[in-house]
């Protein structure tokens, strides 16, 4: 599942907060829809599909924990619960009702977007092996062969190259690629991607002389263009 295809339902009674969050998610190429009361959620889900729900704990009409239980009766859609309550009892209750992750208020919009991306990656069906000529990818072994030759890749390089190979001709920004290779939300320069791309190109040069498989898109980022 790529961010350009994913839909996020925001259930938040603070309309300004919901609006700002929707703007950040839209900028990250997600589709969004906002609801402002707990009793609106189940009727909306009857006629609409979403890939992830950001659910406020304290909602009018129907609370977040109760909604989690109702949603889980009919769907395994990922749920991020946003809450200012951080007691162990509240967390345990949420996990029991099927919450996928907690985000404590007040939260950083950038962190929320990163958590959305990470959660969607976790639930994306993994293809254990794939062949995109002339590459063969084994996800379980974290190995990539190019023209039959096993590439010597670090874990970060594997994640990066696997993502690019899996999305040929798709242009990714440096920030999007950072989200792919780091799961711990560390603060690193997006120019870190340039170093990893440089190393990957070196490892591919001997096998693909004259072919630039990972192309730079000026002012945007990179794309994988198989020959």
C-alpha cells in the first residue's frame, strides 16, 4: 500500500486540530475525511472504506474505547488512538479493544504523519519473494539478487532498494524514503538518503554499466527506472 492510495479517517471533535492534521496528511499524499462526533463513525463506515483511523479518546456521544470495540466487530482497519490520558489502565483497555498504537496529546503533526506511514507499512501484506527483472527479492532473508548476483547490502540499503524496486517509475521525496528506512522516528538530515543512494549505485555499477537504474529527479527526489 502506498501513501498515494491510502485513505485516513480522522475522528476528532476539535475541528481546528482535525483540519490541521488533515492538511499535513494531504501534503503527504494521503486522502482524508474528518468526523467530529463518535456517533458519526459507524454509520460512515457502513458506506465508506478507509485504510486507517485516527481516533480521539474523548469524543462526544460515543467514546473512543467504545468505538474501537464496535469497529473491531466488523473490521481489522488499523486504529491510532489519540489521547491525553496516559494511565496504564487506559492503555491496557485500549490494547484489549484492538488499538494498534497510541499517540499522546499534544502531538507533533510530523510525528503523527510518521506513525501513520509506519502503521500502514506494518499492515501491508508482505511479498516474501518477488521477481522484477533483472532483480530477485527475498524479503524473509533480506536478500536481493541482480542478474543472478547476490548484492552485499546493509539492512538500510536492503529496505531502500527493495522499496524502489517494488515501485518502479514512482518518484519519492527524500523524506518519504527516510520513512521507509527508519522506524524509530530519529531526526536525521534528509540528505542521508543521498549517501545511501550513492552506495547503492556503486554496488549496481559493475552489473549495470552505463545504466542509471536509480535516477535523480531534480528538486524532488529519486525513482527506480528498470531498463
